[in-house]
């Protein structure tokens, strides 16, 4: 019986050690994969930046100029929107005044 208990302890210790080694190997492989993925991401981001810069140069402008043009366009669109809102408000006011005048004429 004691020999069976010793055999159990030895085999359990072996499997525990084997599992720990496999886990450590897996963790190392996972860490390596994550490092490769991070490197690949840096490469892709760098290539994307180069591509954007090349496109901007082909369009005849730098990144700063492109950003400034986009900002100017957004500002222009905002001004147009505000102008249209004022026009609509004026038209609504004019319609209300016309309705009030029609009501006054109808009451007389």
C-alpha cells in the first residue's frame, strides 16, 4: 500500500511538473506572438502614415495644409448652416405675420 502511495505521489509530481512546463512554454509562445503582433502593428501604422503623406504630396499639399483645408471647409459649412437657419427663422416669422394679418382681416 505504501508503494502505491509513493507511486501516486511520484506520478502526480511528474504530471504537475509537466503541466507547469507546458504552461510556461505556452506563455512564452504567447508573449512572443504578442510582441510580433505589436511590431507588425507599428509597421502597418508607419506604412499608413507614409501612404497618407504620399497621397497628400500627390494632391499637392502637406498634412498640415490638408488639416487646415478641412478645418476651413468645416467652418464654411457651419456658416452656411447658420445663415440658412436665419433665413428659415425669418421666413417663419414672415408667415406668422401674414397669418395674423389674415386673421385680423377675417375678423373685420
